[in-house]
C-alpha cells in the first residue's frame, strides 16, 4: 500500500501508520483469543488495557495540525489556484461514440441553415424561408382558410 490516507474511526491515517494500527488490532485480538476461556485472565487483560489507556491519555501523541487542503497540496505537489480559469463545457453530447466529425459552432450552423432553401408549402406551392419552417400540414394560411370555410357554411 502506498502512503495514501485512509479514513478510519480515528480520522485520517497515512499508509505506514495504518499498517501499525492494523498490527495493534491484531495483537489485541490475539490476546483476547488466548484468554477467552479463562475468566481471571480476561479480568487481568482488561486491567492491563485500562492501564495502557490511562498512560496514553496522560501523555497523548502529537497530532498533525495541517488542514486537509494543506495535506492534499503536499501530496499532489501543486497548490490550489486563487481563481479557477477552466470551466466546464456548455454542451456535452454523451450519446454515441466518436462520429469522426468535428462539432460545428452555432455560428457555422446558422450560416449553413441560411444557405438552405427551406421547405416547400404545398398548400400554396411556394418555398418557405428557414425562419417560417412550415409545410402543408401546419400551414397558417391553411388554418385561416379552414376557419373561413367553416364560417361560410354557417
């Protein structure tokens, strides 16, 4: 295991220290297994463990006073920038794999669409500009003609 930080009940522990903590657990577990069948030995083990705990509480080890950010900067070797200059892209297209084509900008697409003739409205047989974008089915003049026809029948 490299010198990475592990999150435990005790907080953040680096790799070398983490293996030492595992060793302590293992030794304590072995001691418990050895005396599990003898009640007097268990009581004695509990007293020894309490003595060790009190000694540690009287003289606690020094803790790392660095913040989490400082620890990460030391591990990576780069400090956090004051201002973030890189932003996420506006449009992300996750569908499909590589199309082999480059993505065109909105300006390019507008220029391409401006060159197109547009649809033909077969209701009155004329080419429609790309801005209007209708055909016979959704032609506004057809709807107006249908209204006029229904009014004329009344």
